[in-house]
């Protein structure tokens, strides 16, 4: 992905607060029933738009567990090493997966349980329909309370991960399952996303056809936000689909945990994909918390064996003074 350091982008967000989202949630959502019909419908929506919302996916017990893990992590990492709240994405914004040397959070309480919830509801069926994927780690996104900046629209990478995929822009190398651990509202920083954009023919031509700059972005794009959504929803997205952070003017921090999946095909093509993450989650925990079928989709390069070091916090990644523009 292309990122350059710059000053933090911001704009007057007051006029956007309290408005209705322009995102047509009903068009891109499925009520998870655990049956073949709902997962086939979910796969069709994902193929068309690059995003599908899975209602009633993760249990309250698990969302509460993950939320506590992420809050504890911020206190141990972000608050400690970035007391001025400069952030590592923009001021007040954090990629939580950067906290550990392993570059993922799978060992934290709740992540394996969330993966198993997804699997037990039939999520493995969805992954199979989409071509087959491996789970490569838990991640997390945080926007602190009273964060007023906007993240520019962007896709997370603009070129194929391997030359064999150059003529196959419809192949989704990386899919992320975000899930809500508290309600998303008009004021707490629900991400904006533009289903179906960019189109397949422009996916790898974004130098020619980039997303609009922040100061030229239409209001309909700015308001295409993932609200209202209750806790327990899953949002499966192709990370190339245009998206961006919005202000969190509420009094509470907004956490979004993520389960990240790489396609079996891209893992077979790109040897480097297996080296970008460390061995973070203990193999005994994997066996205790995951069914045999769910263990089959776990990428083995993230599993910690006996004798491997425990993950450790990397304080230097809590604060990037230059921040990012896209």
C-alpha cells in the first residue's frame, strides 16, 4: 500500500454529526441463520460489493471479552508509550496490531473465541464459497474519544500481491472480518466505506483513478458510514474497497477488533506472507479453544510452539509523529 507521512488531515466535522448514514445497510447485510441460504447470499453480496455485514455473528460473551482485552492493551501500550495521543495512523487513531512484535493480537483473550463463533455460525462455509482462506491473525482499530480528524478515503493496497494475479483484480487476497464490540453510532467514529468502489477495471489503476481527496469528497461519501449497528455484527470486507476513518465525537473510545484472512492462493504464491507475522498464539490454546475444522484454517506460522518466546510489546510503534495520508 502507498502511504506518505504528512500533517494530520482534518475538517469541520460538526455538520456531519447527527445525520443519517447514506450507506444502504440493508443492501449489504445478511441475518446469520447458520444455514446454506444465508451464507450463499452473503457470498453473493461480498462478490458484488467487496463488503458484507453479518448480523448476530459474535456472542455477547465473546465481544465483552475482546473489548476488555483491547482496552487493557491500550492502557499497557498506547497510553503508556504515546501519552500525547499522537497515534500511529492519525492523532487519536491506532492500528492495535502493531503493539506486539508478532504484528497480531491472536493470543489476547477473546480472539480465538471470536474465530470459533464465526466458524460455528457457518463462516467456514462462506470462506469456502469465496475460494478458501486461512486465518492469519487478530488485529484491532482504535479511535479515541473526542478525535475530530478525518482519515482520507483509500484502499489498503493498489497493486496485486503477485504477478500471477495482475489480470485477476476480482481475486481478494486479503479479507478482514471486523466485528462490533459495542454499538456503532453517528458520533463514535463508525468507519465510512464505499461498497463496490473502485470497480474491478480500476482496482489496479488507482494512480489514474484515485479516490477523491478529502477536501473534494462528496457529502454522500462522507456519510456512507457503518451505523447504526449493534454489538456482535461482523463486517467482512475486501481491504482494497475505499474506506476511511471519521471523527469520534463521543465520550467513549471506539474499538473494532479484526480477524484477518489471506486466500489460500495468495499464500501459495507469496512466500513472504508467511514471514510477516510472528508466532504469537500458544498451540495448547489453539487446541483447547478451536474445533478441528477451525484449526484447519489457522495459518501455522502464527502458532507459538514450546520453547518459542512470548510476544512482547513494541512501544515505538504506538506513536508515529508524521502520521499518514493516503
